[in-house]
């Protein structure tokens, strides 16, 4: 677009608004061939809304700073690689969208945007943010997904996928960096894993002190031991290594997942005299739970017995495997090389050198010098106060950080445990393992009561903390309360391996399977804890399976660990409801493993398969892909290879049947939000209110923020429109004025409302000429004479609540 064409576009916008160029308040140049912005843009001093998204723009002139009335600026999906410092002059800016650009840094002047409420940085090339982000005290939404913010502490990075949490936690973190002196993080975990009696404890103690004398028959580690090792780092610092020595017995594996973290180096110890080390299990566990943290294998060549290892094959399958080392700890052979390798790899972890507020380090040091196993929350807050903290939210952010780092345990979300800071995590885990290792509890197949706990935790260090320790076990999903016996509990890891006897009706069962590329231990026991209130007769449960009974339905859930599978069958009148509950709980557990590869398998229902115990199974993902590509059927893999309706297969495992039209196999299961980007603030409010509905596995909310980098945006929007079951329109003058919405989004939505039963709900967020539109005849979710932007906060919240209920009702009625 040349300058003359740009001038014409501006004049056209002014004429449409019925005003002069100088008084123009809104300018939308999105989807044009604009490749540069002339300096003359600075003359549009009345401009409040400027949309330059999806253009060929590569830079923004400094004169942008003259648009001091600007409230909304959208530069997304452009070739923009930098912003001028003058951006900081836009002190009235409320929304800044920079997503899917080539930005690799932000100017420090971003901190001057004191009225900014929404900052969208998704899909950029940022690996750090300026500390001045801490000055954005009005920020309500900070979008950071699809970035590599390696300069942030890992424990702060976890908020980056939640815009509202990111706005709170990151601005709080950066504000403290601005207010305090800065310290550099030079600390990491070294986690030693492997089979029992492989030599893990001996290696840990030898790393700390090479003169440590090995003891014959040294007892195996029960649970976890922690040893600290320091070595010189750079010129004036020491590097702190927290060595976590994990018990290798299988009973301890269920809790390993709570402590295997990203900020770590791992050592897998193998006893060369034995052939019992399952390298693939341990390497897969570490890979699954630590997101690619580096791993060393140490062959402990006791009595100098060597063992050949196919290192090349292991390296080919596990890219995080860095070295295979050998040692004989009896004479320290190879110990020096191991310590050198540890120092090299642990100092190379990406978080080393992260900036932290210095008062964080001071509090950490004070807590570590405490001799007590735990302190009260009040004492912790007092320690923070003594070290320069003034705000409660900053103190709690630090305790969460230290919890994630494994320095202490503070479960802020639990009303009982919130009152206590456990300073020595091993004190807590030792108490837990005292129960799991207790002979009486083992003989009772995991059953124990409060009297048993009083006897097990009779030492002074535990006696006054029994309620908290029991809650700790329940938080770790290591036990559950028997519903009919309120003081009696079951630890499912210790259940009998023998399946109890019961009858099963084979007629009209719903079947479902989960298949895992690698199946970590503990999934089923966690599931049993979550679903314990529905265990049939409170007794039909064993180590690898459970029978559930709920609302006129029964389910059998069985783990076949040797096949990496969980198999489910459900019978009864309300079998779909129970299957939905089971899927929801298993999916919750699956989501705690970020790299878990799990496949949902759906049974074939053709005439050959429907009456046999081993039907053919399809992957749910493949069925979805076929539907998305307009494929209505799929062939069974058993003779005579019958074509089966995909929608009928999905109906069998869904909460409610999916209705299909004869012309399109696309599943309508989405809520489609249509809005103008100038209305981002109210759009974000709507998204917050819809979150509880999204947690329902049947509902998917779609808006254009779902479009990923590299995708064809128009095709993506068309597919989402075709899958919409409920359409929500955020109506404002900007919405009505948008040619893109009018030409591309509204026609298919209104057509589907007429012919396919799509529900249209429109929300008046500003006064607008809605009576002149085609959607006016559809239901308004809120009185148009009281648009949302005219309401004070309490009244607006009430309005959102009423709107939420109408959306919920519309979606439920659509099935």
C-alpha cells in the first residue's frame, strides 16, 4: 500500500465516522497491504483505537508516541521486530496486542504504560522481559504462551499459560526486582534414582565427602534423603547442590513424581553385579517428569565387576542422556570424573544465573538455619517482615517458589496445611513412609486408623502434628478415607494383588481403553484415591483395579501394566454419565504429566465387533481427524471390514449423542466467540466467566486467539464456524462496523441458526445501532438498554453471572 492509498483509507474511515481526520477516533487497517506507517500518523492525536494487525508492517515510527489519546493498539501478525522507545508516551493505552510478531525484546519504556490492562505477547521471539514490567500495576491480562522466557525462574514460568495469573505473578516478581537488590541463582537439584541397593546412598555420600567409608549392609534409603554439597563457582560465589537420594523400592515410586523437577540434573545408578536395572523405565520416568533434564548413568562396578551397556542405543532413544560413567566406590575409582561431569552439567542448566530479589535469598538462608522441622505461617511471615517484605502477597509468592523448588513444603490451597511451613521436606516424607513401611499396615493390606497412626507417629517430632501429616498423605494421593468408617483409611499401594470375586453383566457395555507409549507407575492408585467414594461395597478394589458403582451404573477399571494399558467397561442405565466421570478423572491425572503420550481407544460397534470381548479399537484422535476432514465413516479392521459411522462410535463414549446433519459430518461442539479486537477488555472478562464451563470435557470455547503460528487463519476460522453449537456475539459499534465480522463470521453463524439449530446469544457491551442488524431478532443475553460498559463493577459482575447462566443453559439445551 503506497502513501496515497493509505491517505485514502484514513479519509474513508473519517467519512464513515462522520468526522474530520484530525478528530478521527478509530482506524482499522487490518488485512490490508500496509507495509510501513508514515510519520504523519502522529497527527491523528484524537485516535483512540488503531488496528494494524495482519499487515506487512515491519516497523513503527517514533511519531506513534504522539497518539496520547490511544487506548487500543493492535500490531499482531505483522513482521514487527522492535518497538520505538516512544511507545512509553502512550500513557492512556489500555490494550496492546503484539502477538505472532518477530519481537525479540521490549523497550524498558513499556513500564510507563501505567493504564495498560491487557498485554498480548503470544508467539513472539521473546526470551526475556524488561524488569519495568513490574510497574504495570493495572495489568489484568498478560499473554505469554509460545515464548521461551528462559530468564524467568522455572517456578514463575509456570504462570505464563494463564494470562490472569501471569499478570499478577510476573508483575509482582518484577516489582520486587525493581525494589530490591538482585542476587543470582546458583543452585540446583541433583536427583539420584535407580533400583534398591544399587549404591545410590553411597554415591551421594561420596560426592559430599570422598573420604566417607562404605558400610557393609548399610540400610536402604526409605523414601528420600537430602544432602547438600557446595563447590566454588565463578570468582566469589559457591554453587549449592541439593542431592536428593531416592529410595528404589517400588512403594516409593508413587511419591517420586512430586519431587522429580525440571530444575535438576539426574543420575541413574546401576549395580553392575546385578541385571535388575530397568534402564528404559528409569530413563522414561525422568524424561516424562523433568522435561528433558540432563541425565547421567553411573555404573557402580562393585568388586570391579564390569557390565556392558548399549550406550549408543540408549543415546539414540533418550536425547537427554549425556554421559555413561563408571566407578568403584570402594576405592573411589572414577569418582573424580563423576564429580567433574556433575559440575559441568549442573552449571549448564538454563536457570543458573537467574535474577532473584535479594530479600528472597535472605529469607531462604534464615529458613535453612532453622533447626525446627516446621514453623507456623505466622512465624514465616514474621521472618519475611524482618528481611524487608512488606506485602502479604509477596511473602506468599516466595513460599510458593520455595515449595516448588523443594526447599520447604507449603500447601497454600489446603486450609489445614496452609498454617504450617514444613522446613525439612524429608521430615514430612519420612513420616509418610513410616506408615507405608509399617508391618501392621502392610499385613492389613493398606488399612490403618487413627490409633495406628498414633502408634506409628509416637515420637515427639510427630506427635503434635498427626492431623497435618495425615493431610499430607492425602495431598500426595497416598491414602483415602473409607466413607462408612470415618477414622479408617486405605493406602492403595498396599492393597492385595488378588482381584476380588464379583459378577458382571456383559450386555450393552461401554468399553474404553487408554494406551500409553510409556506408563508411569501410580496412575491407577491415584485414580482409586480420587474415586474412592464410589468403590462398590467399599471392598471391590485391588492393587491393579477397582469396581465403581454410581447412579444406576457400574464400571470396572483395570490396569494392565505389562501392556501399558488401562481398560474400562461400564454397564447400567446411566453408563454414559459414569464413563464421562471416569474419563474426566483420568484426564486430570494425565494432565499432571506434561509429556505423557496417551491414546484413547474407542471400540468398534459393527455387527462383528459389538458382541465380542475383543473388538477392534480405533484411536479417538484418528476419529476426530477424520471428522475434521469431512470423513463420515471408518473401516473396521476385522473381516468383513465393514464401514462404521464415526459419529456413532463417538456417541458410544460421549455423555450425550452427537447429532449430525446429512450434509456434514462435522461435530458441532464449540462455543464460538465473535468480537472486535477493540473490545479486548470485555472479551477477557467473558473468557474468565466461561472457564468453569470449559473444564467440562464436552465444551470447547473458540476465538481467534486459538489460532497457532503458521496456521492458515481463514481456514481455521471457517473450521471453527462449522463446529460452533453456540455463538456468542460481543456487540459494540466496533463489532457492527467490522467488515470482516459482517462478511465472514456472521453469515455462516446466522445460516446455521436457521438451518442447523445453532444458538445465537448476543451481549450488548456498548450502546450500538443493533436494531439495524440481522442478529437483532436473536436472543440478547443482557438488556441492550444497559450495556456492560455502563455498569459499575458490582452490577457488571451480576450481569456476567446472569449471562453465564444463559450461556450454560443454551449449551446444555443444544445436546
